[in-house]
């Protein structure tokens, strides 16, 4: 599996001087010999069975590139993936660049394609559950370092947590090209963030404690639906903190809930606003993909 | 497969010439009880000049690409195989017998997450300016939060605990070692060995990559993050074992009030005010002790670098005058 992943990178239609491959072997045992290890583009470093985040942060810190791309060992790239992302980087100042993802099942059977449509400041959207696979993304290394890299204490939702922290300060840009094939566990029904709801909530609470969050959400919540989502973020956080007897934090969240409803203005007359407040979080891109797959069937 | 390596020495470097001394002080330790490895994290962005120590089988070099100190150190930790981690800077060095002392204290207190010994401060002629050891054992959360020093250069940190608490915080640049120490004190117990094990150079030619102007703010940020964790109040109370440290705990809470107010975090500030009142109420038996007020008022705790260096600076000014 790892060989397929590495070879899909080495086969990129891009001059070899434009990229390097860092394989972080976290298995605790040496890797079996393979042809790709002879490539001078490849560097292997061994970690000693640490969490994914620790291994990825290590890879990022030894990387020399302007952008970082994190690929898992069971996923693979489209041959022109890097060229599309490179082109996008030349026309965009966004620090997180991404394209489309083809989800496949364990038998490599295509499931659905994810088209996210997120552009610019989308902090509100990612706070409410929109998610972009790392496998289809380039993240500027300086930005990655500045926000502290992956949170090593999160096992599972560390990718969406990184996306949220990047978008709290930076913008995102999309290319309408297929970038990566990503294997989904089980029947393709689970995503990273719903697999670890507890850790995911905790990570979001930490982000809500950062400065400028309210302002950033407001400026990315431009429709009644997203304004409703914004109020929901604070309302659910109020409940979460009350359950844990964080009374002062809960008090702070409830006042921000009220503030976000007041800021919503006319939006509170829209049906969408109330639908967003009452409905559970979901990834719109993900659901659209599933809907399409079912239609084809 | 568990590793047999007892400890991993992680030495981040920005390419200073003093690196050689640091590495030799580790490689030349007389120590046969267990195996150890040395990981040199070269964060200078350029290859290291060729040197003899690079041929040692204990040495592993990883090149991080100007990633800042916390990232570089966390990277070293990620590749380490030892049961304990040690972090040495490229301008400090270990004293003979250090590993022997570490080994003994590790045998005696296998559950401690942070083992440390004394530290010797020297000037350009390698004259001893001071030897510092705060001598803390067991749960010393109040002491560490209150400013007591367990210098990272003289410490071994249990690798499991290091990853459990998330390693170095990359947002704290300069005093990330003290932040790690606070989180370790929150998480587990300390064990101390009296002799000095490491040497810290503070001569007049000493230069640093640390931005000390940021340190006070970073310290408050670090403390505030920890104060938001569950069970902190209880752990502070159970470790405050004298009037001095009761006063110190109150100071910790009081100082975060203004920090939160400045950042308009009103509800957190309110919570800290409430806790300050509770801390004050629970320390009423101590308020007639002079130590209590000393703890509350002191800027630096005795047996810390600031405290000693201030004294040294005073003496030098006095001498020169």
C-alpha cells in the first residue's frame, strides 16, 4: 500500500526538483525493501510508534518545501495532482489549497467524489463540520509552523482541527480537479470528525477560546443558514460546558450565543436560520456526494 | 517491541561552535549500566560541518529546516527510542557523573515523570557563579507553578509522560521548557538528586536566541492555559506545603486576573477572581506568617536563575564601583 502511495507521488508530472518525499515510518520496525527507496527524492525517517500527529509534525519540520502535503500510506494521487495545485498556488494567496477527492472503499471501488466549493474565508463552514481531506490539500509550511502544526493531543480529528486553525487566520482556495483517492473505512459512512466526537468537541472548545473567533465567524457567515449555524456553535458549546460544570465558560458562551442571534439581524426571519440552529452538523459536500452516488445507482 | 535504550539525549542546535562541547560532555560520560543515544537536531538550515563525533554509533542527526525550538525538540523526541528524554542546548554541557546520578534516582523513583539534579552556572573562565537545586520531590505543582525551577538541562523526562502531555508547546518560544515543566508537574511527580549534573554558561560573551522580552507574557499565557485544566485547584492546594507556597498560589491566581481582563476574557477573569477568594479563604491560617506575604510579594523565587543572576549582577556592580 505504501509503495502505491509513494509511487503516485514520484510519478507526478512535475520536474523532480520541485518536490521531495518524506516517508515517516512509525511502525517501529524497518520498512521492507522497495524500489522507491532508491530514489534520491525520498527521505525516510523512523519514529518510535508515536501518534499520527507527532509523526506528521516531524515530517513537516524536516521538510524543505514551501508547501506541505500529507498523504496517508493507503491513499494515492492523480498523476497531475501537483501540477493543478501548483497552478492554483500561482494565482492565489490562500495558504490552504485543495482539489477534489475520490473516496474509494477497501476494495478500491470508487464511492463518491467530494466537491467542497469552499473558497476564501470559510471559518464558519469548517467550524460547523465542513471538512477537507488532507490528502487533497497543500498547506503552506510557514502557516503550518505559525499555528503550531498538528495538535499532538488529538487522535482522530487532528486534520479538521488543523483546518479550523488555519482558516481562523488564513484563506482557502479550490481547484476543480481531482487530486487524491482516499480509502474510507467501513462502508464509507464514517468521517474522521464523527469517529471521535468527544475529542472533536474538545478541540472545538479550544478554538472557541482563541481570540478573534467571534469576528472571524461573523465575517464568514453571510447567509441566514450560516448565521444560524454560528448561533448553534455557541449554543451547543454552552450545553457542553454546563454538563462539565464549567460555569464561567458556559456563561461566556451563552452571551456570545445571544450576541450572534442579535447580529443575525433580519436573518432570524428566514426559515434557513432556524433550520441551521436546530439541525445537526453535517458536511454538505459529503452528503451531496452520497446523494449523487445513490442517484447513479 | 519495547526498546532497551534508557535515555535519549536530544540536542537541538542552530550551528553554534559550542555544540562540540555539549556533545562530548554526553558521549564521554562514564556510564555502563544502560544504553543511551544522542539525537542532534540541526535546525540551522545548513548542513553541520564535519566532525569526529558524527562517527559515533550513538549519534543520529536529523535536519529540521528552521522550524523553531519547540518544533525541533519535538522532532527529536519523535525519533527517540529511550524510556527517558533529556534536552540539552548547544551551549550547555553535562558534568561528569551526571548519568550515574540520573540512573540512581530513576531506579529509586521509577514512577516519577521528571527527574532532575542541580545546575551549575559558570562564567567565561568556567568559574562557578552559583549552584542551584530547588530540591523538589513528589507532587510539587504549587512550587513549579509558583516559579520554582527544575532546569530542563539538568532533567530527564519520562518519554511516555512527555507525549501524554503533548510535548513542547510551539506557541511558547523561549520559555517553552518552563511551560513543559509546569504541565509535567500537573501530570505527575518529580524526583530530585542533590549533586549538580549540568552546566549552564552565563559569561559575558554569552549570546542567546531566546527573546526574553516575550518571556513574562508567555509565562502568564502558559499558567493561564494550565489553570483552565480540571483538578488544578485541588492539586495546587495539596502541594502547597508551607505558608510561603500558600502565598505563592494566591499570587498565581491574582496575576492571571489582569492577564484575562487585558484580553477582554471577562468570564475567565471572573472565575479567577472567585478562585483567588477561595484560595485566600483557605490560606487564612497562614496570613500571620511572614513567609506567606513574602511568597505573595516576591517576583522571583529563591533557587532560580533570575534570582541568582540578579544577586550576581549586584555583586559585580558593587565590585566594579
